């Protein structure tokens, strides 16, 4: 059955995507972009996913990425180089 991606608007077959992608009506390409972006968020924020508050923070980024909630103050776009904070030596 064909569905429309909530992120990019392209049509996709739900049998070809990951279960996580279906949660957000996302095509495989947008889901793959989210996975890459989530790794950036985890690394930049130094999240420890064994901690509930860190998982909750990642979930906020996920919902914001898929347009389900407005970004809060302090949520950065880590795809932009100037938003990243390099380690100080």
C-alpha cells in the first residue's frame, strides 16, 4: 500500500521501510537521514541513552525532525557546522 512521507511528501510503499519509519509515516530515505542525524545529536550532546532524561531529549529532537512538534529554545540543528561545538584542547 502506497503512503505519502510526512517529511518530504514523496510516495513510498510501507512494506519497504523500517518499523520506526512507519511510526512517523516516513519514507526509507527520510528515515535513513534521521538515523544519521540522531547519531550527530547523540555525539554532539554526549547523550547516554541508558539515562531516561537523555532518551527523552533525543525523542524531542526526533519529533522536531519529523515536524510533530515545534523546536524548543535550545534545540540546535547539528547538520549546520556553526551549531556544533568542537572539543577544546
